[in-house]
C-alpha cells in the first residue's frame, strides 16, 4: 500500500512516517514544504518536497476558462462572474454553507484567481504513478450530475 503523509518533516507528521515505515508492505511518500535532508532514507520511504500551492494538473486554467470549458463540455450556458473573496464568502453564507466551507472555497478560488497555482508540477505522477486527468476529462465524467 502506498501512503502519502503531509507535513512529514513536522513533529506529528514525522511520527506518522516512522510508524507507517515500520509496517510491512507500506510504501510511504513523505511530503514536506522543507527540502528533504541529504543522506540515507528508510528503504520504504521516499521524501518529496511539496507545497499546497503547487498545482499538479496537465494544464493551468483560470476560473473563467474552467467555466467556459464546463459550458462546452456540458452543453450549458455557464458564465463566470468575478467576486472578491469577501463577496464570495457572503454569498456562501447567504446560501447556508458552513463557515469552514465558506473559508475553504473563498481562499481556494482567490488563489486560482491570482494565478498562484499557474506553475505546473509532476507531483500527481510522482505520488500515484498515473498522469493527472485533464480538466475536460474530469468535467465529462461529471456530466449530467
């Protein structure tokens, strides 16, 4: 079994890595924002420098491009409307969304809007052994839902 552990260089994450590494049959991918140390590693642990701001897809799309692609794929009229994080948060609150989700979505969409995730990485392939799906493929899988 292959298991990815985030925060692997931290106190709790480091303990989780050591416990999993001691289990037979576990391959551990230790993810950390810090550069892995030079030197020997445990045989079934691979250390990878990763950040939550590193997108992994085969393409980097703006929110307007995602909306346009969704419209094409689903055969629907979809228009992207740019909102500030505060406006988005307010609209989600009016819709009755839980506070945690309001924050999660608002900050994620703001990061996309500011193109913080525009550089691409190969981390999906590194972690799973499979190439990431293109946005069009993912949207097609969810057509009609």
